[in-house]
């Protein structure tokens, strides 16, 4: 992540930053944190390449979440799209003069959640950018965006910073026994998180304890062993975050395949069925989530 931040920070401090940016990459890489840091640099009165000064009036307002030249557009409710009225308000903000800073900065997160009317309204804003306003789009699935929106943004894919960087970052965050013990469980956390720093942090927990990952796998194992019935687990999973479930199960299947647990065909079948659920979720097909998970769970037991 740091190379991307350095590149963007240098362009921002030299006034060479494009007016519309698209930061893309899988979930949990820290795209939102990167965008927030870039926003603070752009609004700061005494910016550095990688950081805002933290002391000027703009920085103090940003830290308090009350900067008048800053705006974030997100779905109003979880699972709901970004609507055209939200983009219309954004457009009004874009063309207003900055009140305190020299610039105005807007973040849309995640951009692929705009409905078609909202996306078309944003396109009009992108076609006529304001000289003092920067628009930062964040996307987990950039291919879902209108091609005309992608073409009007400078694209910056965000990749994993690497295990060494993430380990050092976590060592600075952790405290107590977890830090003294050298981040126990880091290697597995890194493997099942596919290089996403925030998922590694979530897996290890504040003091190095496992979190949602082990809960999900524990629920699956309870069903496979007959300790929990099909419908209770499927109902439980239908109320969990679908992206978290998919990422966790895919990572666990990958781990089991690496350990040669089960036949290759069984692994392929489980993976393919997860990809079908992911496709339904991505395309927002109106399917019953409980039924989808019931089918997947039943097949996973049959293929053991």
C-alpha cells in the first residue's frame, strides 16, 4: 500500500493529482484508510508527502469529522444502493467554493453500489470536473462500474503490502502478551487472509485471539459432525455478512486442499458452488440466501 500512497502523496503535494481517482482492489486491503489519509493530505495547509501536519485548522477539523470541504457518499443502509439524490447533493458540493482549505475532497465508497441513475448522474460531474475538487472512488469490483466512469478516472489498483510490512504494522498495534510473543498465529492468519491486512488484524484480534473466521469454520464443522442441524446453520449464515462468509470458506477450502484433505474433485466442487453463490451475490439476484447455504452445506457433507 505504501508505494501507492507515496505516488499519490507526491502528486498531491505537487498539484499534479488527477481530479478523479479510482482506488480498486479486494476488500480489507485498507483502501478506505488510504483514501482518508490522502484526503487529509489534500486538505492540510502544511502537507507532507505521506502525512498531513496534524496541527493546522484543516487537520483539526478533519480529525473531528467536521471539515466543511470534506464529503463521503456511502449507502444509507447496509445492502442498499447509493441513490441518485445522494449524487445530486454531491454534484452541488463539487462546484461550491472551498470554505477553509484550498480544495474540496469527496469519497464514494463503494462506487459499484451506485444504482444506474446515480452512476449516470456522477458521469455528468466527471465530464465537467471542478478545478479545486478531488473525487476519490473506492471499488472492490471495478469491472461492475460503467466503462465510461472508469475511463474518466485515473486508476490506481491497491495491492497487498506484503507479509513483512503487515507483520511490522501489527506489531505496532498489538500490546501485551500478543506483542511479546511475536504475534502468535500470524502465519495462518496471513495465509487465510489472502494478504489483506485488515483481515489479518480481524483474525488475530486485539490480543491475538481468533475472531469471525474460527466462528464460521466452527459452525461448519458442527454441521459436518452432526452436532448442529442443517437449517439452523443455514439460517445463521443467511444473517451473516455474505462477503465475509465467502472469503472465509474459500480460504478454508484452500487450506484444506493444501493439506491434502479430501479428494481434489471434492475441493473443486465445493469451490465451484461457492463461486456460484458469489456470482448470485455480486449480480444481486433475488435468491433465498438460506436455501443457497442449505444446498452448499448438504453438498459439502456428501462430498466428505
